[in-house]
C-alpha cells in the first residue's frame, strides 16, 4: 500500500521549469535540426586532430588545385593542402573566436545593463548614451577599426567582436532590469537594505538569465559572420592558420576551383543557420505560453 502511495506521489510530482523547457525543445523540429548541425560542427572542430586525414599545413605540389577525389575528399587549395583538414582545423579557430566573443559580450553587457537598470537616473542616462553611440557604428566597420588598432590575431579578433556585441546585450539586460526591479520581491530586498550587487546578481539576474542565453545563441550567428568577414578581409588570424573566412578569401583568386569557396561557404552558412535555429528553439521552449 505504501509503495502505491509513493508511486502515485512520484507521478504527480510537478515537472521543473527546466524539464518543461527541455520537453518543449524536443518538440521543436528546427531547434533539433539546428542542434544536430551545431554539434556536428563543434565535434568536427574539437576532434580535428583525430579525424582530419592530413596535416592542414602539409603541402602536396603534385596535387595543386585538385578537385574532390578519393584521395582528397574536398579537394586541395592553391598550394596543394587538403581542404577537408583545413576546414576542420579552421572550425576550431572560427568557433573559438565566436565562443570567446559572445562570452565577453554576455558578461560585459550584462554587468553594464544591470548597473544602468538598477542605479537608474543620471548613471543610466550616461551609460545608455554611450551604448547608443557605439550602436551607431556599423558592426563590421567598428570591428575592423578595433582590429586595425590592436592588430590582427585570434585574441584581438575575439575582443573586437565581443566589444561590438556588448551594446546589444546591455540594451537587452537594461530593458529587462527596468521591468524586474519594480516587482515586489526586488522592492522587498531593497527595503531590507540589500546591497546593489546582491540585488543585481541574486534577485534580478536569475529572472532574466534565460532571455540572455537565448539572445547569446542568436548573436552567435552574427558573431560568426563578423569573424568570417574579418578573416576574409585579412584582419583575422594570420596565415597559415586556417579559418573559414580566410579560405573564402583565397577562393576569389581561383574562380575555376569552385570547391575552394563552396565548402567553407557551406560551413559558415549551415553553422550560422544552426545558431539561429537553436536560439529560436530555446526561446520557444522557455515561453510559458507554449502548451506542453
């Protein structure tokens, strides 16, 4: 009898919000497709040393500009390097820059947005005017200017893309903060003398973290395109280290060798698309209005 009661109680136990979100995501077709593509891209990049058929910098002068074949599955580039190997290793660099840049933007933008939203008044005005001023610059031009000043390398590309995305996160977090700070639990914490950092990170941040994570997935798409653009223009990671954008730039010089540009282009396209699909899937999964 006791076991039956316990079993019934277990069945009636409410599902956590995270569990509900996971269930909704599993019902989101595009989200699952995007996640599958993203995992393939990440796995290929992480496992490049194990799965790449050749050293990405190994040169085969006898196979310069060879089309896809059984020896070189995706063909070779202008000096005989295996395109598949360079694509896998290039994914390491491109995805690392995107991950680092979005992390920088998320952390910096969240702190700036929380500070502006909680403190309000003149501090809020000054911070947001600065953010608006940064947003007035086209993202790619702004990133180009930063890299031109700092110099073209992996760390500086990461910083540049992180900086240009920070105002977007700051605006989002600040807007959410202005709404949440008026709720009773925040007002009660303020009345009890909670410090500003405690209000920001203990009471407000957990309420908006989900939206920020969703936005990070969506901004990853833009970050990948910006990184590819910088590399395409020669302001990303310096050769011979491969990146997808750099491989596209090389393809312009050899229009007859279609495979040099098509495969890196497809990698950028599908990876960027997967970020959008995953972001949409997470957003819909976290929407309480969606029926389970």
